[in-house]
């Protein structure tokens, strides 16, 4: 190797020998077993598997929302589980965006206020302007003052996408983002998600049961019986 060769980029996500087990009166259930992979900046990966295979549990651990029984996750080089809950939350706010199947919008806030929320938490002075511009970018420039209850499912997911991307996260974690939508609306939402992802150069981790959606990612990791298969 030449002395002028660039050093390998630090993985934006490193999942290191992660195990997850739960114990109750019936015994111990192993949900995840020795999950180990790395993702480079800007990479896209789909996590697929049958219902109950541990996909969403893995995503929660990658986000630092759930803790592994063994192993760890590094986000941009930082060991998530060496941090306390407040520090993990602060790192998530800085680095991670989320999109959920059920949208997870605040019902008492307008579309604009929902998208402004993460910016306000980050003390952005331009929160209103940035949120309005992002909503316009996802096709909701005329719906800023509408509450979630009067928006269609597709519109609510557009708001959720705007909220996730407005902070320009290093990582986007998406859990079955089309699961509550009809096929045509889901296709439109996925086109928008991948477009925003390309524009911002975000690393995308997408949990889905849809093999067609998974094939649009650069990599696919299948979870079977708690183990990962690339």
C-alpha cells in the first residue's frame, strides 16, 4: 500500500457481536445471536426476515433504544452502551433520523410544528423556515397548518420523512415505512425516501418484509432464527 493511500473510512455503524435474550417464567428466549456487521457512510442496507425474527429488535438496538444482552453498537465510532441514557439520546438527536410504520406524529401539533420539533430541540433559530422548506420539498407546502388527523396516511408519512430528514442525519432508521399504506402510496413514499437519502448522503437502515423494497438497497441482511445472513 502506498504511504499516500487514504485510510479506510470509519464505519458509521458497527454492530459488534450483539446478542439479545429475554427471560420469563417459561425460560430464556434468544432473540438475536451474534449479529455482527458494519455500514459505511452513505450505504443503504435492508434488514429482512419473517415476522418475529428480531428485525425490529435489532433496529432498536442499533438506535440505542434497547440494550443488548451482550455485544455493542458503535455509532460514528462512539460506543452507544458506554453512554448513559441522556448521552445516548443526545447522540441520537444529532446523528439519527427515524421513520416508523405508524408515523409517530404528535397529534396536537400541525405538520409544520411536527417538523420543527427536532430543530427546536437542537436550538435551531431557523426552525420554522427550514421545516416549511422541507415540507414543501416533500409536496406538502400547502398543508403546513394541518393536524395529522386530517392528513391521509401518505401525507402523514411525508411529514414523518420531512421530520426525519430536516436535521440532515448521518443515519436514517426506517421500520416498515410502507406497512400502513396501500401499494401505490407506499411506492411513492419509497421513491421519496430514496430520493431524499441520495440528496443528503444518509446511511439508510431499512427494516422491511417486502423483498422488492429490499432489493433497492445496496445490501440485504436476512435475520433467521436470531442469526444474520448476508
